[in-house]
C-alpha cells in the first residue's frame, strides 16, 4: 500500500501489517479543523502506526512531533517516513499505552495537539485520556482528537469536555479539551 500526504509525498508501509491508516478524507478533515493551530505546534501522535498523521503535521510545519508505536518494525517505517519530511523535528517512542505516557511526560514539555487513534475495540480511549490529564503532557489550551467508530464515541471522559464531533462514513473524530476548574475572579 502507498500512502500520500500533503504535497503529494509518498510514505512507506509494510505489506500485510495489521495497522489501519487513517483515511485521506479523515486526515484532510482533521487538518482543516486544526488548520490555524498546526504550524508551530507541539504534536503528540498516539498509536502512530506508519506515522501518517505525524508526517502530515510535520509537512504542515509543526514545530515538534512525538509518536508512540508498539511494533518495532512499524516504528522503523514511521521513523523513515518522518525523516524524509523533517529531519530532527521528531521522536518516536516504542511501547504500550497508557503506560508509556508517564515516561514521555518526564522527557517532553506539554503538547498543543494530540491525535489518538488506537485500535477501535482496544478499550484504550478512556485510560489514555485519564493518563493525559494526570501528566504534564497537555495544558488547558491543548486539544485532543480521537478517531473512532461513529457509533462508539470514547466519552464521556471525566475531566474532559467534548467540544465537537465530525462524522465521516463509519468513522468519526471527537474533539476534547480539559475542563477548566480554575475559579474565575469577579470584580
């Protein structure tokens, strides 16, 4: 399979792997939705697979992109894909989620945009959102996009507000931000 991203760049994949690349329609919709926020952002790509979404963020001038991938062979392909677009502006950690997030939080400053696309039936959405909330990987202005089956949204997630959902056939993107629990000062 050949994947193409912004600027008609080709990305590598492995034959027969069980990864499910994000469709071009969903990818385009996400980057249109976040269009004003990508350039200069810090992007976290959870369950990055071959790195299609992170590669797209790099091609659209994200400042720094971090990915997480469980499979060593798939991670190697993602590293190659990202290196052809923006050498030196990324890191990809190998391991399982949500366990790996604590280690990443000790090494990385907060991210502005987070893309979460685990295997749909994995049950990882809520544990990962909970772990993101408990670490310094995000800030109050961060936004998290979860790709999921349209009829099976990840939430409700305690401490998070779902502020949008976009449907694309059988798939959907749900957008979350932290609930601001700071008290407002009234004069």
